[in-house]
C-alpha cells in the first residue's frame, strides 16, 4: 500500500512539474521578438528614454538583446514595434507587417 502512494505521488509531481515548466517557457517567450527580414530573435530587456541628438528631444525607446550574439541594442519604441514580430506570431505564420 505504501508503494502505491509513492507511485501516485511521483506521478502527481511529474504532472505538476510539466505544467510549471510549460508555463515558464510561455512566460519567457512573451518578451521575445523576431526581426522578419533576418529571422533573428531578440529579447526585450527594458523600456527607456532616448535623446535625439539633432532635435534634442526625448523619445520612448526599447532596450533589447540579441539572442544569437548577446549584443544590446536601443531603438525607438514605435520603430521597434513596427519592425519586429512577437515570437508566437512568427511561429503561427505572421511574418511581418
């Protein structure tokens, strides 16, 4: 009888681990975007302000990191969302705007 409880407990733990890891993967993919022209993937790190040197005005910008090369990039927020596609959309066939 004790072995049965151990087996059932192990099965329940495996199922819980499966769903927890699946949820963690989904959460991590929320901030991953694809540049449709190259297929390269980038993870958004932070939203910030960027100063335009000629106009001397501040604009909203995104800081993101290349998953392939590990380099950090900064781009105007509007430009970023105009040119990048969420990873899940990319997987589902939405290749760009």
